[in-house]
C-alpha cells in the first residue's frame, strides 16, 4: 500500500507550472519500515520556434524536479516540450 498526495498550480498562467507532493514507499524487505518521500517540480515555458523551418512549430521549456527522503535524494534539470 502506497498512499500519495499532491498539488499542482500555475502561479504564472501560461508560463509556469509548479507541483509538490508526498508518498510513502513501502519497504522491499518485509522486516523493515518504508520511507516517506517529498517531491517538488516546476516547468518554465521558454519560447516557440520552428528553427528556421526545420521542425514543426514547437514550444520549449526548462524543467526541474526533486525527490527527498531518508537515504535517497534526487534532483534533476532538463529541457522539454511544453504541452
């Protein structure tokens, strides 16, 4: 059983999405206690282009995600396509 909760919002409409949440990860070994994770993320819309007609019109974004729990931390940054 892995309960989850989260919220997503758009603090700058049409430009930025943010999200935060938490979930419980059960232990993979039956004799141990699982761990609670706290997650965060954001997407920032950058620009729309066709790169001089080479690709279809696409809107790009920069994104970041983080996941923190005991004995586990993960942070990432990337580029993506805005949906």
